[in-house]
């Protein structure tokens, strides 16, 4: 069990899509939520930046504890999310790029035994680190689609 090719490729490149999605988009459009109480495109990017740190912490917890159980992450309830929401696009992209390198290095350096370690997700149950990585990348893809919708005026 190792990082399979499609997962490895998406970990290395999927986050780079953000810059392409928002190229040429005004800051006003980036920061304007579709409706009051909903996240703007920039809020979604801030969430991705914050969640990478959450994910890395969870991977270390799975590696260091026996079958840790995690609560569902909710950015709106995370006091550490607020500083990310006040950052500009360039700052967020820098954090995402740097933290992605950390994630890739961490996951790529794990043995088959380590990739098989389990953490419990509140909705999806017992997931290996490999499945957590897939969940992470699919979660990111969901937010990329949301950003696409927001900046193209379809949401």
C-alpha cells in the first residue's frame, strides 16, 4: 500500500488550480459572499489553507495514537480560522503551497504499515491514512468547484 499514482498527482497539483480559477477576478468579487452568512470565494480559499493544517495535525495524531477519533471539522466554529479569513489571496496561496509541500513529504515518506494506520472520521468511520488523504483531496476538489461557481457567477 503506497500513494497510488492518481492520489500522488492530485496532491502535487490540484491546489494549483486555485490560482487559475481566480486569475483576473477582482478582489471585490473574491470577497463578496453569494448571500449573507455564506462564504465568499476568498473564504473558501482561507478554509483550504486552514484545513491543510488541520489535516497535517490529524495525520500526526493517527501516527502517534492508537485509532484516534476526530470531530467533524467546522471552520465557522474554529477560532483559528478567523485569522486566515483576514489574509489576502497572495498570503493564502503562499501558505497553501508551503503546507502542501509538507503534506506531500509527510505522506510520501510513510511506510505501508504507517499508511494503514487508522483514524476515525465521525461520518465515514475507520479510515486508513491513505483513505484520509483521498478524503482530503476530494474535500479540496469540492471547494475548488465552489470557488469556480462563485467567481463565474453561477452560485
